[in-house]
C-alpha cells in the first residue's frame, strides 16, 4: 500500500471516529463528556457493588415501601444514573410531548415554562422545585419567570452539578439548590409563593407524605403544579403484559410503585389542597412523548459501544456498562407503556393551598 493510500485510510478512519463520537455524539451533550462519566458521589471502585445493591431492593419489595428506606434507594439510583442521563439526555431528566417543528430541547423548555405559568408567579417571587435533579427545569423556569427558585434533591452529586450549571448559566442570583429529603424539607411553614414538581414525586413511597410537606411550606393561597407518573385508565392489572411493562418501569426508575391516575386528586384533597385543574398532558391532541426514546435507539448503541470501550480501558467506572444497559431496557418498557397507552409521565394536577381553614 503506497503512502497516499495509507494517508487516505488514516484520514477516513480518523474522520469516521470524529463523526461517530463528536458529530453524532450524545443525544444532547451539555457539559458532560463520555470520558467524565462517574458514579456520582460513589467512588469508582464501588459503582458495581452499588448497582448490585440497587437491584437487591427489588428482592425485598416490602423494604421499598418503607419511607425510611426510600432515600437511600433513590440516592443510590441517582448516583448511578445522573452522569449517563446528563450525557445522553440533557440537563432536564423528564419527558415532554413532541411539538412539530420544534427540537426536543425546545419542546422540553416549553413544557417546563408551562409549569411556572400555571402557578401564576411574578418576578421576584420565591418558589420551590421539588426534586430538582441537576436543575434543567429550574434554570428554564427562572429565566422565563425571573422568580427565585430553590431546588431540593436527595442526591449530593446532583446539588454539585446543579450549582455548576447555575453558575455557568449566570443564574446564581435566581437559583439555589439544597440537598434534602422532600419528605422532610428543611424549610419553615408558609415559605414559598409557589411550587412545582416535574416527574419527581413518583419516587415517594406515599404520595400523601410529599404532598403534605409541599402543602406545609407553601404560603396560603399559593399554587402547586405537579407532572405525575401514573398508570392510566387503559391499564389492566390482570393483563400480564401490562404488569410486565409497569414493573419494568418501576425497577428501571427507582419507583416504590406507580400510582393510578385516579389516586392523584384524591391524595391532594386529603392533605388539604383544593384541586384547580387536572389533565393528562400526554393525551391527544398531544404528540407522543416517547418518540424521542424510539429515535434514540441508534444513539444508545453508539453510546453503549463508547461506554464499553471506556470501561475496558478503566476510564469509566466498572459497572457503568450494566447501568447503561439497565437504562436501555427501561427505555423499551417506557416506550411500550406509551404505545399501549397504559402509562403517562405527565398527568398534570394544579392545586391551591386555601387562604384559610374555612376556604
């Protein structure tokens, strides 16, 4: 082979590698690179052991139902998946309906802005993001509303990542993050002028407990909106395929157990909220929220190859491959949940804390 042929071959391979890694890249890389994947607050040598610990919860399902067990369960999950989520999905760990002519990123932002519009917040108002993750929604909402947003997450690593992103976005003056359990929030009664949670309270073992805490920290008259993960009216607990899909979603997303859509408003009223509006944002005429998962299959295999190589080289922690594979299987269950219509990640409920006990 002459030198020109060798040069062309090297250029082709180099160009192909660049296209594979950088152009295709991760689905929505924003600040996280594949070579920086970690186990969050878990040391690299313990990632695989913690992955096994996570799955051990499902061998003792009654343990997951105990409130005191859930923080460790959820914290372990988010240590394992946060970097992979951020690298392959973006800074907003939730779904949104597809919007014709809009990118996934724009559809996500619009979905987030709708939440703060629903709770009628004014610039300067102090509101809370219950289960904020690395703060993607928080930053979109703060930029849109100019409200001061306090986020709470159980995971220390997510607090670190959120603060880094807040600083990079120039939103430190509007966004703050606290590490804490949303079942026992470190805030005084009647603190916030509004509250929202986007696909986060599904991690609570009992919805009543987290709704009661949100009710407590809200000012009288304030509004709260939540996008809940639920089984829909199409779910049949006697259908084995339906049960398999829902259990797959639960196990792959650290859920103590998915709730029925019919339980949400009942629970809100039980803790004292007035239900202003309730609507499944996934229903027609909304476009499918799971389209993004279907479109991401090629990206998954590309990313999985990269993770396997990085793990083999000792760059990514041992166990990262297992976590990534778990998330892909979960994506399939979520897609099936959307296709069958038995699952929705965006059952919206808008509530109001009465101004007085007599209201």
